[in-house]
C-alpha cells in the first residue's frame, strides 16, 4: 500500500475527500459571475475564522507570500522594524524585511520558548522617538511548536504605536486568535493548515491602519500589492489569475470548519496536543517545549534519542508504516523530529501515529514499552472527551 | 444546465477530466520522496515544451508572478530597460520593471500590430554605450491576439548584447518557441494556458546569462528569488510550500500534451485560429488583427458591431447558451470581445461557439446569416484536416 500515508506534518494536512474532489470542479472564468460568488463566500467565511471585519485578501502563493505581502505593503526602505524570533519562521520574517530594505532589529529568544513580553515592552518603551514602525511576530512558531502570547505582545505594541504584523500561517483557525479584539494590523494564514485544504492560497487581513500604511509605503511590490487586491476585491475578483481549484476547495473546507464549530475545532486540536505530549513522555522521549502553557496545539517537536537520531525514526515510520513525521528545521534538524496534529486529523490518527512511534522506537533499539504512548494517549483522549 | 459552460477564453482553458481529477489526489509531504518524483517529471517535460536545457523553475503564482520573477532577478534599480508593448501585457511588463526601479524606455506599437523589428533594431544600434540591460517582450499578446516575431527580435537583441526576457505565458506550447535555439534568457509560462490545467502554477526558464545576472541583480526579492528556486530544485523541491494539486494536474496535462505530440498540438491551434477567423469574416464582423501572418493561434479579438457593443454579445452568449467569450482589455474594452481557442479546445468546441456567435448576433439585430460562421469554419477545418 505504497499510496496510503498518514500525514502527521504541519501542512499540507490531510484533506477531506469532499475538499479534494472540489479541486476537480471544471474550470470557470475568473472574471465571470460564478467566481464572484465563490470568492465572496470564501472571503466572508475567512473573516469569521480570522475574527475580523478588516479586508481579507486571498493570494495565490504560499504562506511566505503572505508574509512578504504584510511587509512590503506597510513599510519603506530604512524603516526600523522590531522582529521577534523564536525559531525558523521568525528568522524568515526578519529576513524578508531586511531583504526589502528595512532596518531590522531582531530579538531572539531560545528555541522552545515564547517571546519574553517584558523584554519586548522594555525595548518598545526605550524607543521614545518612535523610530520602530512595525513589530513582526509569529502566532504559532511551526519549527519549535510554541504559541506566542499575542494578546500581551499586542498590548505592548499598541502602547508604543507601531504596527503589529502577525504570521499566523500555521496557527490561525486551529488556535483562537481575535484579530479585531487584539487590534492586529496584518494577520497571515494559509490554505494548507487549519483549513484542511491543499496548499496554493494564502490569506492576509489588513486593518485600516495597515491599509493607510500601504498608501505611503515605499517598498516595491507588484504581484503582492495590497492596493490592487483591495481594488479588485470590491468587484469580487483578484488582480491576477487565481488558483481556482483551491477556491472551490476552501469553499468546502470552510463550510466543514464552521459546521464543526470553531470551539469544537479548537478543542480538538488541544486534545490531540495533550494526547501527543502525554504519549511522548510515556515513551521516555523529551519534548522540545516542556512548558504546557505555551505548547502548540498543532505541532509537537520531540528530541530524538541521541543514539538513534531523528532521521532513522522518520524513515522507518515512513517506509515501514506509511506514517509521515516532519523533520526538525535549521539548528534543530540533527536532533528533533515533529508530529503534526493539524487540520483534518482526529483522535484515531493520533493514536495510530503514536502506536507507530512506539513500535519504531522499539525496533530501533530504544528501551521503551512500545504500547506506552498509545496507552497514555488513550487515557488523555478519554478523559478529555468525558469532560465534553 | 447552469453548470455546463463552454469556456472560450484565453485561460483558464477547459481541462481534461483526468487533469481535473488529478487535482483531487490526496496530499503528500512536499519535503518527501513522492513530491521529488512528481516535480522531476513535470520539470523534465516542461523543458521539452520550452525547448530548453536551461533550468525551469516552477512557481506557485499566476503568470504575472513569473513576469515579476524575470525582472527582479536580472535587473537592478536604475538599469535601463527597453519594453516593447503591443498591448495590455506589454504595458504590464513595463510597469513591473518601473515598479522595481528600472529606468524603462517603452516602445508602443499600435494595438493589433506586432513589434516593428526595424524600429527596435535601430533603437538598440543607437545605444552604443550599451546602457540597455534588458529587452522585455510578449511572445503572444493576449489582449490583441498578436504573435510577435521573436526570432527577429532576439537576433536584434543579441547583436546588442542585452538580455531578452519573454512573457510567453499565453503562447508557450500552443505556438512553437525555440527557447535555446533563439537564445532567450528568461521565458515565462503558466499552467492555465496551453498546458490544459487550472491556474496556480507559473514557469520560468533561466539561461546561464540570466542566472549570472541573478547573482548581481539588486532588485529586492524573496518569494520570487530565482537563486532559492535553483538551490531547492537541486534536491527536487521548491523553496516554499507549492500548490501540490496543480503539480499532479501538470503531470497529467504534460503527458497528454506530449502524447498528442507538439506538432499536432500546435497544428490544432492553428486550425482553430483559421476556422475562427474565417467564421468572423463570414459573419461580417471585423477582426482586430487583419494580418493573418501575425494573428494568434490561441486567441482572436473581434470588433463588435458598433450598434450592439461587445458586452451585449458576451452576456447573451453566456446567459442563453452557456458560452463564455472574453472581454476586451483596457482601451479595447468598449469595442472588442475575444474568442479563446486555447488548450483543451477542439474543432467541435469552435464550431459550437461560432454557431452561438451567429445566433447571438442575429438575435441582437445584426444583419447576418446566423449559419455563415459555422459554414465557413466547417470548410476551413475540413480543408485543414484533409491536408493532414
């Protein structure tokens, strides 16, 4: 069964059959009335998930394209930017800003921890001349599996007055984020994450402040120009030919998401996280993020036993059992692997994956009870479901 | 039958069912071995269609993203660029270069004509200081339905020494273009055109000279950085999460294309063009491009009768018959409509569309024999097929 795989990675997530089949819908004219109705429904439902009344623009790109969009539309070369990094995607956000000429001050926090809000607040308070124009931050840092305290960070940024740009690509929808309540200026998301859809589309919300910044921002942009996106959105279109199959897919994905209900949807991700973490500990492995309070509901990073290494675990799981775990990224590549529990993943998928993890560890000579992970996950899940 | 439509537009084209269904393939890890094999096959087959040994990079974007990629990777702000425009996409290409800081000199040629090679040659010969770093040109200008004489333009550019960047988005594959034989430095294409696939992917070939330019070019780029694309291509990946469904679709689309054979594929487009032009004339309408020698094999622009206008024709064809014609663009919007005969379109589709055109014209009070178009197209097609 080479074809059958259990995708336990932080995107693309597995997709419901109805979402996949929506991608096979015959083509339509992206300048005609049918496309307008699809785009209108998708945009309205995205706003519900984003918890915003702001404009949400749909881009044909990966999440990285959304990150670039957030920067080039709000900043000018030479603008001072404070980039908060807790991992690979924080580094990427800073790099994009630097590439387009921003004067980036980067605050790095240890891998596996969240942003230290007090340090950020102090940095912003010290900027009495208000040189800092924007703060860049991840909602959920995919490389380490940490959720940043966006409410506290947003409060500190608002006290200063800078824009707050949030890369929420891997977290939005699966973890509650109140875009309007927290006054987030730009929020980035992607189709292949919580939306249970294939990759191909990215989403960006722009506050009134961010749209005003787009009018004066001097960084060059064409494909990712938010002013063009806003202009075309007014007539239910995108400036450039969009990835039409993913629009049909998102139409269905969002319907399923809202049908499940955001509360249940997010409770499911929390339940899967808790089960995974309980299993990892029961198997005698070390979590990259010991602190339950900041551990990601969508992705769990695990230190591989030193004698075995993460690659052997991933390869045996893939080749023998068809279970796909994710690699560690950058500095964590030699020591860490990750289990995604994001999107169209349920309790049975997690139980299966954790069973395979126990078997693989045992087969690679790691001293553990191969069933210990499943047992712990069963208990964790049963208890969580009993509370519902 | 509101669902059933006959798409006669220059992209997205109709798609074979097998291509659409390939988009419903379950998701895979874009960092795993299965994706490598898909990307490798698609890239190899793209090179065959591009007629190149150059690197071909696959972008998750529209064709406009490919155009931006060609510019920001080969030029620096302040570089002098010669932009040859025969319509809307020529204007767009110039605008992208200007947006990123190029010093653009634009040569505009009348709508419905091709680039005047003698004028271009004179302009390049006058540039004895070799200030011009690149020449921008469309292969097939979609807004007017004109094919530019790329061989002659390329010869003039090579005599000068500038780079030649070619937007071949709507033409590549349907019309022969010898990327390597003509020494084209960057060539842009898109999935929703000749490849008979939905939109979502764009393609760019980079010559050795273009790749060398990318090392020194100073225009800022991140998402569209060709250096990153080249680095990841070496391991069968893309830098950012790709539109995976379209990769499965292109795998199938390219197989069908090469199975039909490029000669037959391109002869079909020429046959459909000739049939359409014969029908338009027989119906008493005026072609925007009177010159058969430069008329596009993929799209025919038609002047609507003044008393009726293009919108009435398009709307009646769509609402009464489910046939989708394309709008005129920019300056041509009030007077022109277009019939696409691109991609997964065959003789029967063209006959049907031209039949509807005759009926619609008659119903709108235009004095013509409603069957005249179909009769002329039948004759044209029969004669062409008899010659095979």
